[in-house]
C-alpha cells in the first residue's frame, strides 16, 4: 500500500513540521535561559519559582532526602544540583505530593 500526497498537501505538511520544530526550539531556548538566569546559590523563593510551588511546599521539598544544600552559604541551594535533583527525583516528589493530598 502506497500513500501519495498532492504537492499542496506536501507543502502544508512541511510547513507544519517547520512550525513544530521552530516552536520546540524556541521553547528549549526559553527553558535554558530560565534555568541559567537563576543565581548559582538559590534562595527558598528561587526554589519556589523553579518548582512553581508555594514557600510552604519548598519547606517540604528541602527536607526531602538528598535535596542539595549549599555547604558554603546557609539557606542556599546550588542551582545546577537542584536542577539535577529535580530531574532525578521528579517521580519521588510526585508520589510525596500525592501522599500528602490523601492524608488531608
């Protein structure tokens, strides 16, 4: 079975693919800027902004096992390690939030 497209359909598909690729590229650039415009030593407010949660939730997050803390400055969190921790522990955090929601 062979599928054929008209020239106008091909052009529309190519244009659609280009738009999707461009949108993904721009989104990747924006996320990169967002992640690397934060200070190297994040405050609790920076952590809240990164995770898009309240400061009360940040208190719970920073108490989770393995959450990175600065060894140099008190109450600061190394940006790159926080980002790495978030990627590695997103499922743990999700399960933690679900367990808290059920407990209420």
